[in-house]
C-alpha cells in the first residue's frame, strides 16, 4: 500500500509563497492498493493528481471517497482532467448526504450557475455514484475493506479506515474533538493503523476561538493516535494562515514517542511505502521515511517525497522541511 498527499491545506487553497511551505492545495490523498487507485477527497490537489494520471497515458480506473461536500473538499472535481476522458471509469462514494440528498445532486448544485459555467453533463467518464450511511462497511474490491464512521463536523462528515493485506490507514479529517473525552468513533477507525491522517487545523491555543467550527488540534491528534496505537500520525488540514509548523517543538510527556509528519510543500506530495519493515534498532514502527527537500516551494511543484530510506532517520527533524519525523 502506498499513500501520496496532493493537498493538505484546510478550508481554502493558499498560493502565497509565504504559506506554501506547509502546502497550498486543499484535501486530496492518493492511495494505491496493488493496482487499485483510491482517492480521498477532491480538493484543489485533485487537479495536480489528475494531470499526473493523464500524463501516464493509461486509462484511469479509480474510486473517489468524499469525507463531505464542503467546497474545499470538492473544488478540484471539475478540474480533474481524467473525468473528461471517455476511457475513464470513476466510482464516487459519500456517506454524509443521505437521506436528504445524493452525490449527483451535490455535484450538480456546485457545478451550476451562478457558481460554475459547466454542469456535470460535461463529464465524459463512466461514473457510478455510491451513497451510503457513515457507519457502513464498504468492500469496493476483493481483499479491500473500508470501515466508516460519522465525524463531528457541521453538516456531517465521514471518516474512513482502509484495510488491505496486512496494512491499514485511517483518513479522519474535518472533525472536532470533544473536550475531556476521546471520540470513540475516531479511536475505532484508528486502532493499530499504520498511518492515521487527522484534522490538525488548530493549536490548543487557537481552538477556543473556533469552537463549533468542526476542526481539531495537533495535540488532540497525538492523544488520539497514542490511545489508538496508531504507528504514524500525519498532521493534516492546516489552517489557511499557517506560516510555521503547528507543532512548534517535539511533544513532551504523553505522545513523545509518537512519530508524526506535518504534511505540506507544493501540491503536498508525500509517498509512504509500507512494503518493507524498518530495521528493529532504528524504530519500532513499520515506516521508514526519506525526506527530500528540493528548491523553493510553489503551489505547482511536487517537492517532498517520503519513501523507503536506506539509512537511519534522525529521531527528530526541526529543520528545513515541513515534513518532520519524530
């Protein structure tokens, strides 16, 4: 299983160079399970993913899972190049719309005047729509299971746990923690996963001014990841004004041993590969990270990849990159 981040910013795409270090595009995560392509959310990062897929020259067959339909999670769909190709097969999944509406209605509302010049009838791909209820268990392909749960977000949202082979990841974004208690649904999704992607929009200091907005903090992410036994925490859905790391220093006390990455840079590409275990003396976790920081970041360039590394990783990284392994 491999995971690549194409958009990690929350609420609004941010092209300014002073914020690009922590990612400019909104939520979009690519997951490969064998030869199957799964995409989580259709934020502005979907455009870059689509362009990359188109350049491959191969027909696209993919499943796209929406956490919900707020604009920062769907704005990339009309700009997803493969959706205009008749050779593309696409299955769209959402668990927060029933019973009042369906995926096709939500997309039609977004892509209509006076908001957008083209409607969904401009799509040429073969598209299937799969509405479900958060809490359902999905089996989109043989050997693949997605467990879902409702998240605490205005209008509702869906969290996912993907299980494939011996690997598991959790995609949990746009959820507000419950002060004084750990969300049982989130814990179930993240139990013993290899990677937990979590909404860390705010710091604990910022959160009191945003109660009810439907987002969480990196500190709560660490608490949840530790309680769930997640092996790696990805700090995700950064606030639009984030110009420096939301995690200013290595955590102390509870969570100090939790490895986590703050996702960002360019269209926020990060590759995680779980095919080979780490050497036991390096880390107790399955992931081995390689940080590659090329030239100046921009909203249009892939600039960091994480994958298998042939050498040990320092226990903490507080320099250069906005991915940090702890």
